[in-house]
């Protein structure tokens, strides 16, 4: 089982994309996506469970937005400190 973690891609010191990996089985791949606003795409595994959230507009997505999505998915909210890498630039 893999734990939750955030990966951020930067270009010229600014975040251009991010991916929040959700708890999932090792090797589990996305089989379906759902685009949601603002600037997020949820990836679901073959069994229908959420495995990650692509953040396509990292400067527009707020902690409230992300925690709202996590709540709808039945997952625990993030702390501000867990989004710190996204806000670092």
C-alpha cells in the first residue's frame, strides 16, 4: 500500500502542475478520470477507488477546494503544511 504524497512540477520557479497521490495498492494504475473544477482531475483505479488528483491549475486551487474534493471522496482533509510544496514558489 502506498501512502498519500504530493508531487509538484516547476518551470522557471513556478508550479505548473501537481499530483496528489492518494492511498492505493502498489502498482495500481488509472483506468478512469473525472474532470472537476477548478483545475483538478481525479484518477480512479480499476476497482473504482480514487488513486490520485491531478492539479492542472496549481496557482488557482486552494486548500478549501482540495479538501472539498477529498471530503466528497470520503478521504481525510489535508493540512496547510501538506500543500506547502505547492505554495513554495
